[in-house]
């Protein structure tokens, strides 16, 4: 499952899929793991972007789910029917990812993270 773009800006990766929540931490992790990078065109300073193919799988999955959100549509119906429709529209990889997330994090944490996707779970639980 590929995103619409091949290069992802640093600011789009901060805190995604377990990545560090600071620019410095993210850049350090990218260096340590050997992600392919380039300078971001048209940006001031040392703005970087990273190649999609060099990102960790968990990050790719998270970004893919976010970028494909508009593709999923369900007509108003009973909650169980809605969940079945969502399940039907997901690929088998997406189903496994979503189910394992819900089992690991719980539905309440899922709802919190959907409301505040860029916040860490620790930050959300402090509120």
C-alpha cells in the first residue's frame, strides 16, 4: 500500500507510529536506521524529507491508514452494521492492523487517538 507521495517531510513523521516526538529525535532515529533522505525543495534552512520505502513498516501502515481515510464510506445504520462495513472495506493487512491496535490499546484509547492523532498516548491520558 503506497502513499500518494514518495517523500515524507520530517514534520509529517513526528510522533507517527511510535516515532520520536521531536524533530531532533526523529532525525537521530532516521540516521541510526539509515533512512534515505534529501533536502526538501523550496524549504528554508535544513528541512529534510525521507523516502517512503526507507520508513519502518509501522510508520508506513499508520500513514497509509491516514491517507486512505476518505475512501471508506458507510451509510447511516446500526453500529454493528457500520463496523461490519468498515471491516469489509479494509484490506486484510489493514484489518489485522486495526484489530491488533484495538486489542492492544482498547477502544477508548482508539477514540482519543482519532480525536488527537498527533498526541502521544501518555499526553492523552494526562488530560
